[in-house]
């Protein structure tokens, strides 16, 4: 569902957009066999950008593109789990992919003075979105829209910042309709830590845990600030609310949940977000 809303701030997962464009552009190139592969990829990428801007922006809007640093190869999280995003190793080996990726970034830098590009050190785009949203003067009149199909970004979802997953514009109420809990930073982290995320090659932290218990934990996480809060909740509240079998299931998998939580936690910035823009 796409409505006629216009947003002051459009915050685009540039890596996500480019990967979509790359695969569409390669298909287009194979079908038409005209010009170069790079032309098709750049053309597709810029068409995606223009469609987003024409659909969601007005004349006073600002557009931010957040990119993974493709040189980092996600080493920080691979130190926690060598299997993290190992399903993307084949993609990382695609030299054409990053050859045109960097060209796309250079084009964006000179295409409009309303564009801002963020890419930093060993960080992923996910690590940049929350600090950027806190930095921008977003309010109920001048709202922001995040564009990605990455669930990680939904932890910054609120009444002032909506999420477009390439299909629907998602508000907190619509998120609740899909997931049966309202989005919160700790709720999303625990959802991914327990359920897993095949797109990042993160295995389920607690296989077989019922959907209703997962939703209960994620709902209660609205007041959590870190993993320690969850652990206290696990020790003090869950024994009273779960059967012995259900509680044992979480207890047996607590180490896996903790590992996954570390993988999905954002890496803190060592300098102000302004320095990355």
C-alpha cells in the first residue's frame, strides 16, 4: 500500500537499493544485450531513486543514503560468529558488484545537493540509521521515511518515522498488525535473536519456541534498555509466566540467544554522526 504522504526526510538503505538494482540491471542486460552492464545497473539504480523521490518527497525534502562499507566485510560481527552473513560470501566475491557499487555512490554525490551519503569504517548501514534519526530535526509535521526491507531498521519506527519495506508504508500500528507487538529497539533485537534471520545467516536462538511466547517477550521488551534487562526478566518474571517445559527450553538456549543478540545489536559510533555525512 502506497499513499500520497510526503516526507521531509527520506532515509534510504543505499546498499539494499543498490543490490536490488544490480540484480534487476543484470537481468535487463541479458535480455536486451545493449550497451554495457554498468549502464543497465546505473540506469536501474537511478530509476529506483527517482521513483522513491517522486512518490514520497516534496520540494523541501532531504534525502540520505546509508551504505555498508564494502571493504569491511562485516568483520566486527564475524568475530562473534564466523557464520554471520556467510551466505553472502559468494556475493562479496562478485567483483562487478562492488565495481559498480562505488560508481553509483560517486554519481549520487554529484547528482543533487539534497543528497547526503553516509558510509563509515567497518560499520554497516544498520549502525548509522538510529544515530542519524536522532540527529535530524524530525517531528510530527516534518516526518521521516526509512526505505529498506531490513527488519533491523524497524527498531527506530515511531509516529514521526515510518518504514517503507518496498511494498507497504508501515506505521507502529501496522507493524503491530503484522507482528503482534509494537516495535521497540530491544523488542526487535530479541525478536531476531530468538527467531533468527536467514537473510543474515543468523540461526534461531531458541528453535521451536512458540509464536505466542516470542510475541509476549517482544512486547514486554518495550521497557528494556539492554540484554541485562532481558536477563533479569528471564530470571524473575518468566518462571512465573511459563510452564516448566517452556522455561527449560529458553534456559537451554540462553547462550545462543545471547550470541545472536550481540550480532543484531548496533555497533556504537566512535564519533558524532555529523562526521559521517
